[in-house]
C-alpha cells in the first residue's frame, strides 16, 4: 500500500480508521470494470445483499459537473461556503502528481455557480493537508485544515493574503476536521484533540489579527473513547456560539452533545453541556445551524441493528431548540422513515450536512446525506428540506443522480446563497480504486429555495 493510501484510510473516519469519503463517477467507467469490482466486493463480503430496489426521485437541479478536475482522481473531502454576494467557494484535499504532496485546493464562482475558476492551492504547508473547512465573511474567505499523518498542526488561511496561520493546540491532534464560524468582528474555530481520547477545543481571534492564541479545552470528555466531530455555529446576532459533537462511549453506544456559550469580549461564557440524543443508542456525526429567531437546528446519523457497520440501517435524526417554549423537541425525529445503508469499504457513516436560509420570515432548512436503499449497491447523495423551520420534511430526492447502480456518491456539503438557491458538492467516484479515485462534483437548484411539494409532517 502506498503512503498516501495509508493516510487516506486514517483521516476520513475515526470510527474505524476507514478511508475518507468517496464517490463513483458514473460516466467514465466501463461496464466490464464495474462487473469485475462488483464480483470482487461480493466475494469479499463488502457489498450488502440484493433485494428489490427502492428508488428516490431525482432532484430538480442542474446537471452534476466536475469542478475539481484532479489529474490523478484523488480529490477528497469537499466543503462549500457562500456569502452575501454571488461568491461561492469550494475547498477540498487533493494530490496532483505522483511525487507531489497532498494540498488543499479551492475554486471560486462569482456568479452563483454558473462558472468556476481554475483550482488553486491554498495550503502550501510542509506536510500533507486534509479535511478542509471553508467560510465566507463579507468579502473575506477563510479556509482551515489539518496537516500531517498523524496530524501535527491545524492551519487557517485567508484567501488572497500571504501565508497560513497555525492554530496552536495544547494537546496532540486528532484526525478530524476543524470547523469555522464568524461573528461581526471575530473568527472562531472548534476541533478535538487528545489523540485516542480527545476533548473539545476552541480558539478565537479578531478578523484583523494575524495570529491565533493557543486553543483552550471547553469540554473534557466524559465517555470512554472521548469527544469527536465538533461543529460550531454562531447565532445571527453574533453573540451566541452553539457547539455539537459526538460523545463516544463504545463502538455501539454514542451520544450527541450540545453546548452554548455567550461571547464576552475575547472570551466565551460556556453553559453546561446536555445530550440531545436521549433514548437513541448509536448517534454519530452531528451538524448544526441557527436561525435569527433564536431557534437551533441539529441533525445527526443514527445506526440501528447488529453486525458490521455495513449491515446496520442508518437514519437521519433532527432536533430543534424552540425558543418559544425554551426547550428542545424530544425525542428527536427521523426526517425520513426509510433507512439507508453504506458499504463497508467507505464510508460507514451517513454524516449528514445542514444548511439554512431565511426569507420573508420563512425559515427553510435542508439536510444532505449519503447512502443507498435496499437492493441498491452504492451510495447516492440524498436531500430533504423543510420550509417551516423543521416542523415537516420533504420526501428525499437524489441529488447525485447516478445513472448506474455502481456509482458511488458520498460526503456531501451544502450551502444557501443570499438569493435562496441551494448549492451542493460531493465526492464522485471516477474509475479505478473505489477507495481513492474521486473528483469533486457540484450541482445547484434551478429555483430559489428548492422545496419539493410532498412532505411528511412531524408536528
């Protein structure tokens, strides 16, 4: 196994040291290639069994397009962000030559996704760069990522300025993505650190500052295997931080935790953490958003069943803090009652992503995740939206729209632009190894605030 293959396996999933998320490119693969792979996977027990397939309707969006154009088909881990103008940025990890190192690349669109710039390196640090996050703040664009395998540093850079800024950590780093958020005048980041039993760490700097202070521990793990996959959002008023993460007791018992903090100058006054997943045994990979009314929206993956990860049924759970009642809805609902599965190869969690937009006092929330239904062989990117602030959800639609059963589409990231259009990116498998060979694909809605007509009401 090559060195970069080892890295890929270690960085995408800390559940089982499985490789980063992947996706199948459908149009460039031959039938003979797929049949050979399928037979091999079936013999190895890596593909779940066959039954009558359940097909989700296609998303009414633009045709998926390759925006990474990776020469070696090694584009992984996309993140998309938008700002108040028509500017959109996509960041991902890529390797452009056999001799070169893995860097973080970005592309930009100045016209809401109609055209894209040529990919450019943003990291340029000495080690391999992975797991990027992106954020647009006015005219500023920030990208953060992890360097090294095992990880040795977290960096942040502002596009258009010189150099990357290291975010010092008092603890050894974990192979998870740093997550950014910004208020009116400060940039914030959360990540986990502490090797195999990590804690949640936080740092902040003024938007005009050139250096980061050393991150501090804001939550010390209470579960046996630590705290994982933290995500940060700041309320629209700029003064409240919301953090969610996965607390890992064992391979079959995990909880979603939430903590809120009030910005106090250069510090934050944090409240005690609480669990959002009471009564749910195995909850993983949360995402979070906050609306201007003070409501907080959280989604995560739920695994059900015995056996290996690829044998378990997986659902998307949704919870909301309702500011009117001053409490969280309980229990958290499944936004789609039909489960998906994922292959054992990669990835083994659905890891949903969340985006929110507000227009005319209407809050629209969309969730994207990957998985396949019974009788299918490979993951698609699915999307469900709520036009009433999370009270009811549309039937899932197929964003990636793979033409063949062999196509792998995974690791989505979504964002709304200022006009209300939804934009999404994901990893698309492009032939060769289903473990490593991927491009980053992009699609957007054809209309503002895409809202399917058929919805399930969870009131």
